[in-house]
C-alpha cells in the first residue's frame, strides 16, 4: 500500500476583529470592495475552458435573527433564517417582521436581534504567482486559507489594516 507524501505547505491565517462588523450592509460593502477593487492584485484565469475573474464570491450566507417578546419583555420565541444573498436577507427579514401569522404563532412582538445576526462570505482569489487562495470574512474575523506564499498574507494584512471595521 502506498503512503501519502506531503506535496506542499498550505497555510491558514486568522485575524480576530476587535468588534463585530456593524451590520449586513457594512459587511457586504467590505466584501464588494474586495471583489470590485481587487486590493490583493489578483489576476483572471482560465480553467476547464471557463474564464474566471481575479476575485470571485465563492460562497456567502446571511443569518437573520428575530426575537419575539410578550408584554412583560419575556422572550417567547426566536426565528432564525439563512439566506445566500444580501437581497434575500433583507427581503426575508421584511417578510418575517410583517407576517401576522408568524407573530401570532410566537405569541409576542417581533424585533431584530442585530447582535445575533451572522454574515459570512468566502472569496476565491487567484494570485499572479498562480496560487488560488480563499479569504473568508465573517462578522468577527477574517481568515486567509490555502495559501503558500507569505507575500499573499502580507497583501491581505495590508488591505485589512486599511479597513477600519477590520481592526
């Protein structure tokens, strides 16, 4: 039986944020600025006959939290929904808050639990050196993964240092 042998050293680096990103709109603005602005100097590439942008949204998820309280401010229900886009997130929250049937079923008045909301986006980046790596942004951290060249980490750190919300 053949053994597996190490072929490279893939690294992961994490930056924990001092405070969570304020809300989904601010979060999405940060993600969109990376996709459009390409602060890491990534380059487009072809694979399997398909052209890829230098930075692509690989995966994203927004989790909404709605808390229902009775007249004594006691929590009588919680609603948590996941969406794969900011537009879906916003539409879902509006629909849930407007639903008299859901409100009646919980037996309390709904309000958003902003602190309980979660957001995550994974960006797939193609470095000029040929490496594909991932930058995952959540409300409370930024993770750089699947990279080998330390110059990539330096680029991501330099960008993160310029984003106030990523301190």
